[in-house]
C-alpha cells in the first residue's frame, strides 16, 4: 500500500532541450577523474601516488578525519596525475584506464548476513560513498545507523534524469540494494515515486511506498523527509540516489564495486539530447562531441541540473553523484532596457511582472544574472518556492550572520543547499541563497559536528 | 542598440578600475544599468536566473502609481477652478495640476537621488532602486501648495535619518516616504493642517475654502460631499491620495504582478471596517457616526494601505505577520482619526506605528515555528529515553 503526499508550493521550469528517453552507450573515456569537492565536508588524504597502478575498487583517498570513508577507483589503470590548486588543494585525481582487474569481495548468503557484515562490506568496498547522511549531506558515517533511509524516484529539477528510465533494466539490482539496506536498518526503506505513474517500483518488497504529488522542489529528499519522518536534532537519516542504490545492490551480487552511471545529457543547444550509459568520472568530451555541439565556445557545462549543479570546463570530468549533465548558453550579452516589465517575455520568469508565465511552452535559458545583486527587499517570495515549515529568508539571514543557535532553531539540520535552487533562481535581489546556506552548513559542521 | 552600447563603453572607460573617475563608478553604474541590463553571468549558486530584478519590481510600483498621479494633477486643477469660479476645461485642470506637481516631483528626485548617489559613492555600493518609488511617493502625499524648500528638507530628513542611517535600502525600519510626511507634519504644523493648504492657491485667493472631509469632521462640521465623489476623488486633500478609484487601479496591478501584498491590503480594509462598524454602533460624536464605508473612502486610507503599508521592507515579513500587521494598520487608522481630532488623518501615524511593531510581530510568528520544532525534538528525546 502506498501513501499519497501532496507538496503544494514550487514551480516546474520546463526548459527546452530535455534529454529524450533514448539510451546510448557512451564512447569509452580515456581518462577518469575523482574530484574531492564532490564529497561535501571530506578532507582528502591520498592513498596512492602519481604513477601507481590501481584496480577497480581500490581506495584512492580517504577522509582525514574518518578513515572508513574512502573513495575507490571507478576503473582499473594507473594514476596519471594528481592536479593541485592553491595551497596544494587537490582538484582532481586523474586515472588512465588500462587493463581490466578489480578487487573482489566474497559476499555471504544475503538471507543470513549480519548487520555488521553488511556495514563492513559497504565500508571496505567504498560503496558507503553512495550513501549520504542528513543533516549536512555528508558521506554516511559507519558508526551510527540512521532512523530511516530515503530514496526518491520522483525527480523534479529542470533537466532532471528520469530514474524510472535509468533503472528499467536494473530492477533486480535495485531490489537487492533495497533488501540489503532494509536489512541493515531493520525496517523498510522509504521510497517515493511520482503521484501519477504506475511504475515497476510499486511492486518492490521491503519498501514503504510514497506517491508524491507536486512540482519542483518536491523531488528533493528534504521536502519529503520533512513530511514523512522529520529530522530532529541529534537524529540521522540516510539518503541514496536511485542508481547508486542499484550499484550497491549490484555489489552485493557480484562482490565488485559498481561505478555505473547513466546520465541524462540535456541542453537546448545539443543536436540530440539523450541518455548515456557510462562510468563515474568519465570525461565530458566522451559524452558531448563535435557532432552534438558544433562549438564549445559560449557554452557552460554543468555537472547536475542548472539550478544546483556545479560548473565544469569541457576538458573536465563527470561528478561522482550527478545523473544529469546540462549544457547551457552563456548569457554574457547586454539587454537594452531589459528591466522593463512585460517586455522581454522570452526570458523565463516566475514573477508576474513578466508575461513569461502566460506563454507556456518550453523555455530557452542562458546564464545571464538578469540584473544585479541587491539588498533583500521583496518578502514572501522565497516561501513560494520552499514548501517546508521553515522560514527560508530568516534561515538565510541567520546563515549570513553565522548565528549558530538561530540557524539550529530555524531548521538548518533539515535542509541542504540544493533545496534553495529555486529560491536562488527566483530571487528579485539575486541573493546567492545556496552559497549562503552552504557556508552556514559548513559552519555548523565545524562548530557543532 | 550596438551603437548606443559602443558609446556607453567609451564613456565607461574613465570610471573603471584604474581610471580617473574610478571612485564615481557606482554613479556611472546606476545610469548604465538603467540603460542596459548588464552582461554579468552567474558565478555561484543557480546557473540560471529569473528575468525579474529590483529595477523591474520598482518600476512596476511606479506604473501602479501613475493613474493616481494623473488624477491628482486633474483634481488639483479642478479644485482650484471650481472654487474660484473660473471657466475651465479638462485640459486646463490637468495643466494647472502639472504646473504645480512637476516641480515637486523634480525637487523630490533631485534632492533624494543626490543623497543616494553620494552614499553609494561613499560606501562604494551600487545605487539601490528603492528611491525611485519613494521619490515619487513623497510629492504625492504632500499638500499641493507646500513650498519646495519645505519639501526638500523633508526629503533630506527622510533619506538621511529614516534610511541611510540604518544602512540604506532594505535595512530601514520606517517607510521613508511616510517619514518625510511625518517630518513635514510635525515640523511645519501650521502649514500642514487647517483649511488653507489642500487646494491650490487657497492661501492667496480669498474665496477658497479647502477644508478636507476629515478636518471638517474633527471640527464637528457637516460633510458636503457624497460617497461617490469621495470614491472618485473630486475632494480636497493631498496631491494624489483623494481618488480611491484610481488608487484601486494601481492596487490591481500590484496584486496581479504580486509586487504588493494583497494580504496586507485586505486585512487592512477588514481592520478598518471592523473598528468603523463598532464606532457606528457606538455613535457618540460626528466622527464616530461617520459611516464606516466612508472612512475607507476619505483621507489617505486607500493610498496608504495600498502603497505605503505594503512596502516590503518596513512591513511584517512573514505571511501570518502580514495579516496581523495589515489588520492593526486598519484598526489604528480609524482609532486615531476618531479619538485624536488633533490628527484628523490617522493612516500615516497608524502605518508608522505598525512599522515599528512589525519586527515584533514577525518575532512572535517565527517563535511559534521555532517552539514547534523544539517541541518535536523534545518529544523524540522522551520517546527514546
């Protein structure tokens, strides 16, 4: 039996250039990279040197503060380069794929496996990195089990990948992942699907099924957690992306770490935006070639969706977690008298000071800021895109002033920066809400832990 | 467009880093961004942004003010000609009004923006758009015959004390336009009340009696105007506050575009109506028995509740808070009108009073949310122990 949940506020942006449900096996990437910045709160300590040979599943670095949090190699090969930036910060660990060896673990019979053994295998194989812990969205710590686990198939961000399509042929692995995780915490995991879709997910075992009715950001786990099993001070909840759970399930079948990544490559400028089957850390050039995009000049590549992804160069690599790669035109042009209301209606706007909302259809976007940053003047605007019993503007102000007590009592534990994606988008004063909240969470992590 | 852009780029050179006029960059920037939305792209956070910005929001308010302003011009001429018994046409009335009002607008903008620009250059931040609205609001709520120097001093006081002293746009506690009005009211009381200031040239021409309705009521007089003329606005009063009809057109635009809070407007009307009805039932004097619906039509109530009370910076910021805040503005407006005939118009003082209390209202609304969350935490702790 499923429960229906309706999340009212928010908006879908409906951007032009969404990947069509058509899967292509991506070209084999020559090099693969791991970027420590993909793992919020992790301080990397390298376990390999340049030139070392590594196998698939071999740890590359672990967290300085917790050695059981390790990131393993997605391929077999050798360490080509450890790219460092200012203050020797590690920017990328680049691995050149060679040969085909992998680290194998012996998987005991799953019907009699103990919780400790499951945890040990998750830690040793590096699969733990697929699990993220709330509060703070850091990699799960193995010393404490969560009160519940959330997996959201319901995805609402612009250009977000359709997990139903991605997992169509991986339902066995997904079910196995569900079984293992629910065994670990001793109760079913919370799985949310879209309200109106009768999918394969509704017949799974060991899940508590929720049907979510709502537009973006109702697909973000934070808003679902808030309604289903709110996170309180001192509690822990785990969140796993659907494909990552299938990868965990696959590991508990084969005993080999599974770095598979199916990616929706979207963008209005692409010739045929579609899904690609590839591996974590592949180069972006292995997905978007000159046939897809005639010139890379004036385009921005984003690991993730346009609201909360991170900017990368064409020569960079895929992130660890994203199932979406977005390509968007840079908006470095002037717009004469562009601030006039009701005039430039082709620029997407959720505000009624433009007729954009009346026009309907799919919207073209670029990266222009469409104005300048100002002090917060307009009120009641953020609440429209933040369907949770939290005051977003007051929380943002608490983060700006670094007032820990206020941040805590206003609900910082229940949010992650990406929940403020639409707030960022719609803000009249062009406030960098996600950045502010991220800094706030970093402060909490440092001071409260 | 390219041609203009090139000209602007040439002009910009001395203002950019290392240029001779580098320190004046914020001033140049204000003009440049008026002409062109800049080519800045997103660097942090969301990669795509809404087309709306503060300029667009403020310009929408100005558009909403235009009907009331235009009627104010006409009414200024109309009141003048009707009382002096001179034959006039519609055009004459508008021209007379424009002749009186444009200098006020020019002075308000010139003085206010000069201060804003000076502060922007001094603090090295971009010029905020807030004054575009404030600068138009101030002349609209002043008596028509106000000397320009008085207007200028009111503007200086409002911008310096009510706004910049608190940190500029977005940080002020009181609505700057109303602060200017309150300053003029208390600094030049003989000028800002009585029956000689509300009609153009009233102090120079003997025949004119320009008493406002609220003034008449406060003096226990008989009101000579019908509800219809109060609604349409052909009555003496501040420049652009008299016509409820034209204010409502502006209100409609603010509500449709979401720029003004309909919650504050609606709850304000409810608050004033409730108190008005109660006073009607009591009916101890002519102010109390003045019909409650006429209270909504006379004076600056409509203008105040639509354009002043909804100022997002000085109003309550939470949704629940907005309901309470608007309601209390309405309540206090009628209370002040009825109980304190020394201040025949209550809406200005009611809004300023509630501006001061808005943060307190928000505080309690937010506290409810916080204590709900803390209770949830406590309940969980009790369960687990």
